[in-house]
C-alpha cells in the first residue's frame, strides 16, 4: 500500500502546498489569486480544465496580450519573458511557435536523447563515487545540481568546463523578481549566459561538432535558418530548462521518496517500478508549482466565471495533478501508479520537448543511487529541508544518511 503523508511536526505550506490547492479546487474551477510579482491573476484548478486550456489559443504565452495594469507590474521588475528570451518558442504562439518547434524537434530526437544514456550513467556514478558507504551527504550539491548542467552541456556540444562556468548562473535565472535587487541579479545572470552562449555559437559556426547546438546552427526549413537571436534564445531555453528544471525535479523527487520510506523500499526491492515511479514523482511534485503562465487574449468564461481579456492566468499544474476527479487518492504516493496523465511537462503545443531527457536522468539517478545506497534516509526532519526562493519548486539542499543509522553512528 502507498504510504500515508508524513507524520510528526507540521510541514510548512511550501513543503506541502497541496491542502491549499485542494481548498481552491473546492472554491471553483477558476479562482482569483494574489501573486508576489504580478499582483492578481487567475488559477485554473482542476485537471480536465487545465489539460484543455493548456492548448487553448485564447490563452497566449505572448505578454503583448497583458492588460495595461498587468504590464506595468511586470515591467516594474523587468519580468517579461520576451525580454529575457526573445524570439524563442517559449514566448511565441503559432504560427511562429510551430516553425521554431518543428526545427528544434527535427534535431532534438529520441535517438539523440537515447545516445546520452551511457554518459548520464557514467556521470551519475562519477558524482557518487567520492561518497562513503555510510555517513552523510547533501544530494543537491553532490548530484541534483551538477548532473543536469553537465548533461545539457553534453547535449549542446559544450564541455564540462563550460558546465562549470555556466552552472552558478542556473539557479539565479529562475529566482522570482519580487524586488528590484532580485530582478537585477536575474538580469545579470541572464546577460552572462546570453554572452557565453553567443560566443559558443560563433565558435561552433567555424568548428561544428555532433552536438545539438551545431545541428541547430545548420538547421533550416522552407522559411530559412534560425536567426542569431533565435539560436541564442533557443540555446538559453534548452540550457536553463534542461538544467534548472531537472535539478528541481531530481531534488524534489528524492525528498518525496525519503518522506515515504515504504515507497523507497519498494523501488529498492523492485527496480522495474522505477519508470512508473518517475511519473508518479513528477505528478506529486512538479517543478512548476503554481502553473503555466498565460495571458487572456480574449474574454474566457469557465463555469460561471469570466476571465477578462488582458488578465494573467495560471494553468494550475500542481493543483491539476492532485485533482481527485482524475487521480484516485491523489495525495498518496504510489510508485506503481499506472494511469497517470500528469501535466508536469505541460500539454498541447507547448508540451516540454525535453521530457524524454528529464525522465531518463531521473530514472538513472534512482537506479544508480538506490543500488549503491539502498538504506538511504533523511538526515533531518522534512520541515527542516530548505527550499529555493525560485519560480521552480525544489529543495536548496537535501541532507541524507547514506547507510543504516547504526553504521552512520559508529
């Protein structure tokens, strides 16, 4: 049977926000919420609506549809994705989105992802090698942070030295710009990554290799090649998304298993459950907590509520993933759950292109880590685990005991 939620000290709302989302789902299918960086917006709370509206053309990713008041709030902290990542499919609707996605998908293939499997396994083993059989370690700094950056750099055709130089900027890119100081820090990190990737693209033009970045440089379709801005933005999206989102996914997934030791033991005993466990961990703890950011391009009526044109809308991923109307006992972790159409990777035209790579990384982490350290357990109470001040959900550190408690105490 799946574990019940953790007992003991009360978990704070950031560690366990799902009762809050549960209350919102009962209030309505769409509810008005307050955000730290953009004022008021709307949250789509239920799975059926979230799945449908994630691909609804009336909800745009382009912030040109933001109303005047919302635009003023976003500009106050320079929190405009189109400024951070111009001319990339993350901030484009069809048909431009369709063109860019088609060109990237042509090169970011399942075969390219599968070819990374030996490197991912080798890297996980290398990162874990210095750890003793027992004792303690921080799995975020040891594993969850370095691995995704190294993997995405390998995919792009960048070196491990490039990964070391770019790594410090990754977590900064997703900090919430709740004040001008944070906004300035995010902008500085964005500029540093942009400059670095621009230089790498120029080098790849003269000395191409078999990496994805070189493939995108030479990619073309009936509408021509990617522009320099499109190339740099796309590299930035792949780097930031592939690194930071996967870091949070690994950290949150491991913490979730450590909070549910019986489920962790099931994976140790039955490694064949790891693929289904990965999707269950993503369902339960999506890196995108609040939701996918959209702007109402026109008035939208849902149930008896009308979302006015120009308003901010969050397609509530985490709330939808815990909707009991779609998932039986949604607040119980079950690593063997089969019928699991979670929305952690989005849905519709903007479904995450990197989903197969993210799954592969988490599967490799679980299989390798649990084989080496089958008695893994938290070294602190779950409520004491610090969380990142980020737009993405994940622990800032994850202290664990690597072996049985009696071995660690010797």
